[in-house]
C-alpha cells in the first residue's frame, strides 16, 4: 500500500510528537525521583523514567527508518518549563498532573492505532500502551499515598528540625488568582452596566468602579481572613479533643500509633520502639497522633492575616483593570479599551488557573473569556435598560 506525501508528513509529525512527549515525561520522572526521599518511591519513579526513555528510543528508531532524525536538545525548553512548574506546585501535585497526562497518552495512542494505519508504528503502540496504563495506575497510587502525611513530614514534625511552610507556593498562587478573578469579574460588570446606562460618562464609571473595587477587595479580604481563622479554630478544637483522649487512655492511643506504623511497613518490634519513644514526650506524641490519625499539622495552617492581605491586594488589582482606561480617555473609546483589557485579563487569569488544576491553559483561558463576554453582555443589557427607563 502506497502512502501519499501528505499522509507521510502527517505520520512523521505525530511520531515526532510521541517522541517529544515521552522524552519530556522521562525527564520529569527523573526530577521527581531526585526530589523523593522515600527509597521505594524513588526507585519506582526512576524505573518509570527509564521506561519512558525506552519508549522515546522506539519512536526515534521508527522516525530514523522513515529518514527522519531527532535531537534531544529540542525537548530541553519544555523540560525546563516542567521543572519550574514542579518547583511551584510540588511533587504531589505534579504526580497528579502527570497521571492525567499518562491517561491522555493511552487514549491518544489507542486512536493512533486506527489513524496512522502503519504496521511498524502499531507494533510500538501495542508495546507502549500497557506501560502507559501501568504508569498511570502507579501514579494514582502514589498520589493517594501522598494524601496521608509522609514519613519525612512526620519526622520533621517530631524532631522539629525543619519547618514546612504553612502555605505552599501553589496555594499562594491560587489565592491570588481567585482574588484577581473576583475583582475583575465584579467591577467589569459594574463598569459595563454604568457605561451603557450613562453613555460612557467617565466620572460616573470611575465613581461606581472605584466603589466596587473597594467593596470587592474588602469583601474578599475579610472572607479570606474568616475562612483561615475558622480553619485554625477547627484545628485547635480537634487537637484539644485528641489531647483529652491521650490523657484519658494513653495505652489505647499508643496501640493505635503502633498499628499505624505497622501498616506503613515497620515490623511490630520497630513500631513498638518508635511508639515508646514518642510517648516519652507528651507534646511530640500529641503532634504525631494529630498528624497520623487526623491528618493535621500545625505548620500547614494558613495565617489569617497573610490570607487576608493576599486576597485584598489581588482583588483590588483585578478590580482596577476595567477602570484603568477611564483614567486616560473617555466615552466609547474608554469602554472599548476596558472591554479589551478585561477580556484579555480574564483569559490570562483562566490560563493561570492551570498551574493549580493541571488542566489545559487554553481551555481554562477560553472558559474564563466566555464568562467575561457573557457577564459583560448581561451587564451592558441591564445598563441599557436602566438608561432607557431613566430617559
């Protein structure tokens, strides 16, 4: 069966993408392994990295058979982006993100068996697909495992040698993104409605917009403060209940701790020894029981004042963007500039959410843009009706 030049070019493009993605994922696995302190997880990640490198080599050989060459340096730019993302969101979030990518690879590869119609490539696909499925399942198990306090975190809490930040960088980014989004959406609606109702009277728009900015910023800041404060109060109440349980029946709590350590893989004797040492220090025993039994850690609690500050500033920044054009121009020109700035900002905020969710930045950006357009249209229509009624 002959293959047209167009079909051949498309197949080469797909195979080159396969090679590129496999090699980038292999580098991420190596980076995750380097950051891992658990020997079992480190070994697992390393073996998955080697497997992905083998997959990339298979695609490189198939491309070579078709007269195409690949250069490993071509993946370095994408790999560096992934390294930076790993630093921002941490290992556990990256593991969940890569799990999703592996599952997507499986679906893409299954579709390629039908679309490529290339026996040599199908042989590779049939070998690679089971590996990708296995990688996704292992990552899923590791992600679930990471939802519980890790041995390193427990050790840090017991020995107090290293403090973990109360909020990860990903959480800070999340607070900022949602604050900007709230201020941007609320004030964009106010600006659009007032402008349509007053024929873009700059003074009216500025007064309404600035009032909305102040109100939105205060509302978000106070909500963030109260939410963080409530979380801390719930934490303290849970700790106090655990303290009373230890005081009332310390032997029962010690046995619980022994069983938890045995479940983690320690022998019965090792678990007894560790529990005995911890019970010798009541405060460390309390911290450990809170972490192991309740999943609580004092170091991970948000600071209500910092949460309030981040939410307030981010909301104010987002709210100020739709107002900005009315400071340097007037009329319909200012409204058009506000529309462009606000829609672009909505797309940027939506794209930024992908750092938290792991979903496509384009999808997130378009979702937020659609919300902005719908909200702006409704606000404009409402303002037009109010303006017509006023006349």
